[in-house]
C-alpha cells in the first residue's frame, strides 16, 4: 500500500489582532497558466457542475505528481544556480525522457520499499520545469535586503542549527500549528492530499498534513475587519467562468512561502490570489500569486497540476502542540548545553549537534557529515523522486 506513513506533530489555527493596513504592490494576478498538458493545447473538456450550477472541483486531490523544483535552472528556494543555462517552462525531449524514467524508477523503488516509513511518490510525469511561471525566467524573486534581516533560526526549525531556547524558536510546522496556504499545497515527502467539498456559496478545502481546513465563501460577502488576522488569512472566492479565483488577505507575519511553510517569513501585508480550475477529469490546475511588497521586489506566480489522491482518502494526521516533539527537542538542547560545557571544561571545543542530528523524517542521513553521509542537508535520498527542499 503506497500511503503508509508515520505522522508526527501538533496543531491548531489562531487568529491575531493587529492594526497594520492591508495593501499590495499590485496589479491584478495573471490569468491561469495551464501547465498540465506539457505545453500542448488542452483537449476539449466540459466542466461538470454541482446541482446548484457552480463548476464542480470536488474530490481528493494531490500534489504528489508535481516533482519539479520551485525555481528553474537548478535554483533552490528561489536562488538561481550560478552559470546555469536559461531554460523554458517545459523540458526538452532528452530531459523529458529522463523525467519519465525517473518517475517509473521511483514507482518501482517506492512500491518495493521496506521499513516503517514510506513517503508518497509520483506516478505521473509532467514536463514542467518549475513551479514558478511568472517571472517568465522561472526564478523566484529574492527577498528584499530589509526582509533578509528577519531571518532567524526558527525559519528552518529542527532542520536548522538552532539554538532552541523556547517554543517560539521552532517553525509552526514543528509545532503542528499550520504550514500556511502554500506550504499545505506544495509537494513534500508525504501528506500531500487535499479534499475539496462544495456547498451553495462556499468551497471548503482540507489539507492532509496538519489538518487545516479553509472555508472560502463565494457569495460576494466582504472580507472581515482588517484588524482580525489569522495564519490562513481571510479568503473570499468568486467564479470567473470555470475558474475559482480566491483572494486571501488578513494574514499574520507568522507563516512562510516555502516547503512545509518553512523559510523566511512573509509580512502581514501579503495578499495571495489563487486560481483553481478543473482542466480534465483527473487534473486540477492550481495557481498562486504572491504579492508582498514588504518582502519581495515584485509579485510572483506558481502553478502546478493536482491529480487524484492515490487511495482517495486523506489519512488522519494526529498532531497537536501537546505532543512530545517540542518538549523532547528542548530537553535535548539543554542536554547538549551541559555536554558542551562539560567538554569545554576538558579542553574540548566542538560544534553543537543539531536537534535532528543530520537525519530526515525517515531517519535517513541528510548531509555529508551525518552518520555516514548523504545528498546534502535536508535533501532526500538519491532514489526519491521529490523536488529539493526549499530552504
């Protein structure tokens, strides 16, 4: 069975009251970029309708098949790779053949995996080269210099070097509070399911990992008071023909645009615009435009195809902030404090051991110095067909 995983963590959703104004840079978000058909024209498709006449997006969907990186040309976390050749939105024929083989080999490896932890895996290859579709070069804009000053150990949580003095030094993902909107959609090693249900005047999206649920009203009601903020903001939707357009405001500055919601935190002035459309019976095109003038020099847009969730059911993700992970991590940090002091008293000066000790969520080495080496800190093993972690 593919979707056998061990889920750990903690979680809830919190609303905070602040008085900063809501404003973006902006220009309207770009129209939907349909990448699902590998650069070919979309085949004819008639959108199914709900009994009350709205386009029907309902079902259990997944980003498991979105196996390409965030940025093009080898970029990770938005940074372009030095001296990388420009690349278009789709792989060339040679690269496409390699991608197809990668997915085929990944299925064989995953279905024959042995052990207590098994990640989700892709079954369907797509020719897309990056999540980023705007700017056209496929490179995520780098944060502004003032925003870079906000970087902190909490941005990477237990995959970073710490130190961890209190719960607020961890990511919201570590604490099982939330992964934010984009962190709940982007593909990671497991838990990539999304369930969409609809009722007259609303669309409801539930995410498998950290079990967040968003209620998106489509009945033209206004946004709530700008003084009320939440980790997932306040989402209002409208139908533009067969596309669901969702504008989210009223966000906090406590989440990030990164894998699992990790990375540099955005500002509370960010506005997110999603476009979601069913383009085939088994493909939902999902697009997000991020507009945060305090953090990024310009808006940028990511677009990926979502496909049916293998098995069709979101698995329970039994996590809450009272679980043992944060308590144990803080206990380990204090034990390491004592060990460092004891070593120093003996004349031994060494680097601090990180909380994860160089292992990933499956207990596999993640770095050259981590219990026998690996593919780089936070990276998957070589046979895993997942995109690199966005740091």
